[in-house]
C-alpha cells in the first residue's frame, strides 16, 4: 500500500555573458481545553501572547523562556557567539524563514520548551494542524500526544504512529508558542520564547471505514456502468491549478473510454491512507470496457462539516514521491484539453506536457506549456503568444502586426535574427506560416520583464528571450475575426533539442480555433 503525502515539516559559450542569463531564463520558461489525562503533569494556565513581527523586535515583546529579561537575552547572545553550548542551541539559522510560515524547522527551542517548561513527554507538529485562525507572526502550533499509547483511530498509519489524543477519542491539548529574536536579528541570533497560549483543542478526523467506502462507491460505479446519474455521487476538488485553463472541469471519461467504449464492470482498491490527522484516504477505481480497455482513476472520500462522506476527484493528486496521474487509460496518461484567450484557442496536452504552473511566465497574452525533459525537470516545450510585438532597432517596440504575413516580414527584417522564408502550412484548419529562427551574431540585448523576473537579452519578440545557437520553430496563424487577438504565434524555443519537435507535434496538431 502506498501512503499518501500529508505534507509534514519535515550549450553555453563563454564569449558573451548574456548566454548564461538566457539559458537560465529559458530553463525557467521551459520549465477551550479539557483536563490532562492521568500521568500528565499539570500545566500553568497563565498566558503571555507574542505580537506581530517587524524588521526588528517589537518593544512590547518580552522574553519568557529560557531567558526572562532583555539583559539576560543580551548576555546569552554574547555567550552563544563565544560558543558556549549552554546557549548555542538557541541559534537556528533556518528558523527565521520557517517561523514566518508558522513552521518550527525542527528548532530545538520548541522541543525543549514543551518538555522542560510544559512537561509534555510526546508532542507533534503537522502541517494539517499548523494554521488555525488567529495566529500572529512567530506563532507555532503543537498538539500533545498521550505517551505510550496508540491512536485508536489510526492504528495502521506507519508514517505517524502513536500520537493518541489526550482529551477524548478525538481531541488534543493544543498550544501556540511564540518565538522571536530579541537581540540580534539574522542567522546567528538566538531565539527565545516570548509567549505561549492554550488554544482550542485540535480534533482529528475519523477515517472512513471499509464499509463506508464500499457504500459510497457502489452507486457511483453502477451509475457509470449504466451510463447515467454518476455526477450526483462525486465532486471535484476545489483546488485545481489549471482551473482557468482546463476546458472541461468535470470528471473525465465518466461513462466511456476515450474511444467511446462503455463500461461493463468495475472494481476499487484503497491505495493510500488513512493518513493522520485528516483521515485522508486515496482510492483507485478501475472501470473495464467491453473492448478490453481499462480506465483507472483516483478518488478520495472526504467528510463535510456535518461528517458526511463524499467522493472527491482531485485533478492533481499527489503521493509520497510527488504528483500522480488522476486518470489513466491502460496505465497511460490521458490527453487534457486546455484553453487560451478565454477559450478562443484550445489545445490538448498529455502529461508531462501541461501548462506551466509558475505564475511569472504566463499572462493573458502568453501561455507557456512545459513538457521538454531536462534532467529531473520539464522545461518549456511550447509557447503560445497572442499579437506578439516585434522588436525594432534600438530595442524599440513595434506595433502588433496586422496579420501573420506582416509578422513574418518583420522577423525576417530584424538584423538580430536569422529567419528562414515562411512556408505555408495548416494549423487547426486555418492557413499558417512556418519558419525557423536563429539568433544572429552580436545580437542586441534588450530589456524584458515578466511578472516576477526581468533582465536584458536578445529578444525574439517582446518579452520573449531567444537563446544563442538555439533553433526556434515558429508557426504564425491569423486568428478568426472578431476575437481578442489577430495573430497567434506558436513558438517551439528548443526545436533542435532531440525529441522537442516530436513532443510538440501532437499539441500543435490538436490546436483548434473558436470564433466568438
């Protein structure tokens, strides 16, 4: 059984400097509380609450542990600088960035405070618990585990065994601890506790039983075989990184395979979980068609606020080793349809090809598609540009060309580019031009700026760097009249990289245009 992830804390030439910058840029582009149980020490009930963080320590923050005055903190800092082991443990070089996200970074100060000051023998920090309402900067939340006891609701979770609740079958004593650097700010500064507070007890979720899972799946799978009514038995997950680009937001292949073959039988298997503390469980559903094809899909049974179970389909599920495919057919990825320009342009891509999830590379007039393997990454395979603007002499931005032919002429007249004569082709049933482009020697570097990055480099068109000695394949298409753009440029930025054209071909072949 594969356990689900629960997100625990836990060619470049030297002769011109811009080549390195371009390679890097293109790589990115291509790319209330109950009582304590018996045996637990009694804790103080007073509270000292830390405040909001600033660049330096706030004047109203006071140390409460292990130092209790600012003078003691200053002395401890000096001794830590001198290597005194009584104080060096308070230094944690990585904590400053983590605590801003309410993560403890395994810093020793939290464990020692919980053990030495609060008397907790066992405790746990988990991402699923870490962000209740009302946290201040510097706050980190922990739950207390009953020592030596197994969790009765999660007896088989090998990843997080043994954290039994301390109040009742579901609830845990919960505290938030505030830490800060009150003397020196930065990697070498010591950390102190500036406050702690009991907060509302965290409540673990009861995982679904085998009987509940079977009862949930039986009508859903039968409706899919019957060919009607399955929509009412399952939801799609609220989070979908491609929701703005995905054309179909429903569960794919609901009643038939990609070839239209209906299903005749089904089966399911628990393949992940349940994972503490959310009860998250992952199911693999298999639907067998008359022609022998098998569709495999991942679902999760999740409880709503009333405790009722619902099936949820996650378009982008993940496992302990990273993303996994939500739907496969005969264990192969299934093409997904995406849109550009509010659906005026659509295309189909098969994983690992998909829209780039990095927000800084996209925008309303550009759509990068990753899928070109490079070591363990997928770089930009394809780029869709609406009304791209050529770059004239002196890095001047030229007006958007009236049509594809005008754009081709402009690119061929650019002294910074070496472009082949355009060849007529057909894209999505529309007439288009194909041409290849290389960077000319000693090309001018021009400024470009994407959402979160800027620099200077030779440009193919506005905001689109072109790498030196890298062949770029272009398809220029006149879009239907009345749309939001006149010309579409389809850019394959690494056309001479082995396999790039072959990987891009099915995406280009799937492009369709839709008049408004």
